[in-house]
C-alpha cells in the first residue's frame, strides 16, 4: 500500500555486478605462456641427470618416498571417508 502523504526515500545507486578490472600485479613482468610440452614431460625433467638421461635412482627413491607417505596418510584419509 502506498501512502500518498508521505514522500518516498530515494533508492541507493546501483552497484555494478562485476568489479572494474585491476591492473596486473607486476606490470613489468610479461605474462607466463604455457610451453608446448605435456605435463608428464615437465615432470620427467626433474628426474634427469646432467647429461639429460633419466636417472633411475632418483625415480626409484622418489617412488619409495611416495609409497611410505601413502602408507602413513591412507589410514587418516580412510577414517574421514568412512564417516
């Protein structure tokens, strides 16, 4: 119901739905570009020796560490999943 004797308060101004774009954090740094190599190739680069060959010892050691970590974390994860 509208009361004719009472003036209406003005509506607040509308705010835009999207905030204005901000300038880049580091304007002097060029934007990063993705290399054409696959993600798997980039991971394998961490396991190469100085000549560029795959270092089987590094791969084996890392796999053992991941296995140990999984053995320590999996009981905690299964407790949260079963709840």
